[in-house]
C-alpha cells in the first residue's frame, strides 16, 4: 500500500497555514504543524481540524516549536522526516516590524536559515517552500504589467528586509546544496481567516460592527496605497503546485489587478449599504515610516509552467469577507473562520 505523504508546516495557526492544512489533508497528506506555546488558545483557525477525532492524531499532528529555536526544529525534522516543508511562520505585520525590527529579523529572516539547516542535515530529500513576499519589490518602478521574477528588489521595511534575507537564503541553499527549494513571491492575499489587524479584514470586521450598531468609527492610515489582492485559498494551492514540479524555482503569484485601500472601503461599505465617508477617520499611528505605495504582480510564469491562475475577483473576495463577518458578528461568534 502507498504511504501518505508527510508535510511539515510552520505558521499552521496563521491564515495561510490553516488553509494549506485543509488543502493537504483533503489530498490525503499527513500534516505536522509547528505551534508556539501560548498562554491562551491561538488555534481558532485550525479548531475545525484539531477537534475532529477522525483526523486529529491520525493525520494531523501539532508539535511545539519556534523558528528561533534551531535545536527544536532539527529534532522535529529528524523525527518526522517530511516529504514537503512549508515555511510560512513569520512576524508578518509590516507596520509592527518597524517597532520590532530586531525580533522580525530573528524570526522572519534568520528563522529561515535555521529551518533550512535543519532540513539540510536531516531531511535533504524533502521539498521546501519559502513564503516570499511582494514586499521584496518595495513598490517603486513597477512595470506596466506588474512585477515579474526578473525585477529587482527594494524592500521598504524591516519585514521586507528580513524576507529578502530569507529569499536569498532559500535560493542559495538550492544552488549550493542542490536542494528542492522554491520561493513563492506572493502578493497580498486575503480571506475570512485574515488577521484582523491587516487592512482588509480590519475593514470588513468594522463594516459588520458598524452595520449592526456595535461600532461607530473606523480609524485608518494611508488610503492611497494600492495592492494586488487575491484569495488566500487559491494561493496555498499554488504553494503545493510549486513543490510538485520536478525542478525548483521562484514564482510570482498575483491577480494582475490592483486597487487602493479607498476602493476596498468603497466596495466593502457599499456592499453593506453604508457610506464609508461617514465612518472612517484618519489616524497617523497607522502610517509607516516608509510606505509601499503600489503593488501589481504578473503571474504569467506560474501560468506557463504549472497552469496556476487567479480565479476569484476583487468584488467576490470583498463580498465573501463582509458576508462572513456579518454572520460572525450577528451570531456572536468570537474566532476566525
Ligand atoms: P499570519 O496569519 O500572520 O501567520 C503567521 C504564522 O507564523 C502564525 O501561525 C504565527 O504563529 C507563526 N509565527 C510567528 N512567529 C513565529 C515563530 N517565532 N516561530 C514559529 N512560528 C511563528 O501570516 P499569513 O498571512 O498566513 O502569511 C503566511 C506567510 O506568508 C508569512 O511568512 C507571511 O510573511 C507570508 N506572506 C503573506 C502574504 C499575505 O498577503 N498574507 C503575502 C506574502 C507573503 P502564532 O499564531 O503563534 O502567532
Ligand atoms: O496594509 C494601508 C497600509 O497591513 C496594506 C502582509 O501580509 O501583505 C501584507 O502586508 C496597506 C498598506 O498589508 C491601515 O499602509 C491603511 O499600504 O493590510 P496591510 P501589507 O502591509 O501590504 C504583504 C504582501 C506581506 O507579505 C505581509 O506579510 O494598507 N493601511 N490603513 C493600513 N494597514 C493596516 N494594517 N492598518 C490600517 O489601519
């Protein structure tokens, strides 16, 4: 009988990790997720898996660890011997990275070397996915059709700089040791599981609270920034597709369309029958010392090589998130989807 493939996911409690765990379990994988010890529960996004006795401890396993703890990572990879490793763990908030630059470097940058080293010494046959980001580009001199894998990087935050270190570490380990390592350069992707401090979910949560009389005002920073926003559920599929290729490489994953934060506001509030101008106020605390003004990605290489293409439109994504938050607020539910 053919054995199930084993996947190891760092960041399994995050937006992407949780969607990826769903996706891989559906495909028949055994999934091992790295979880940080926390004084309160942080498993909202994976409770539906964790609390399912048919899956938990049969094909889904949580293991304590941290990207700053190399010996723990090495021990886990040695025990699990995964076929695929998805390095999604990170201090992923760009604004917060200006407050915690050193910590962000430790986790989002050096953490990648720690898990790459653990892989090299104990699971060299595994395939490795590195969660790289459109923040690498920095938003300047964007080509008309969007950034491709060939465009230069110019990160504009400690988060972006840390991801740059990880991107090049992943590439270097691929070239130096012949390992199967791919970078997915993913542009912003959102969903009903997006953290509530990122702008899209902050808006859709506020729409639901304002609509039901639970909140009056939404405080935001720069409304002019433009982002290429896609659907996280589709983006985790691209991660998996990259690891199924014979040859590792780096790929942009994006929709090829860009919208401003203001346009997101118009769509989300408008969908709920509200006028955003009556509710949104400016708060300079949400500005960044250096902003990424404009992001647009060109994912034609991913389409050409493995047939990946964005399916969900901007409108569909915004409406899905508003619908979810309306349901959540009206049913008094606390956690994420
Ligand atoms: P997220 O929701 O913020 O999740 C981050 C995950 O990393 C959480 O599970 C978190 O655990 C974990 N983590 C944080 N510090 C850690 C540490 N020291 N050791 C181990 N795990 C740690 O992020 P996401 O949106 O799912 O993004 C997934 C990855 O893709 C991240 O690397 C992010 O930087 C990158 N990325 C995201 C986007 C996007 O638009 N979403 C685009 C490009 C790249 P806790 O739950 O314990 O905090
Ligand atoms: O900001 C502006 C803000 O924090 C988007 C991460 O997943 O995607 C994400 O990083 C834009 C920025 O995402 C608020 O200034 C205005 O221009 O939702 P965000 P991000 O910075 O693009 C990339 C690809 C990643 O890799 C990251 O991990 O919205 N904005 N007012 C605001 N942003 C926030 N968070 N909060 C505001 O109140």
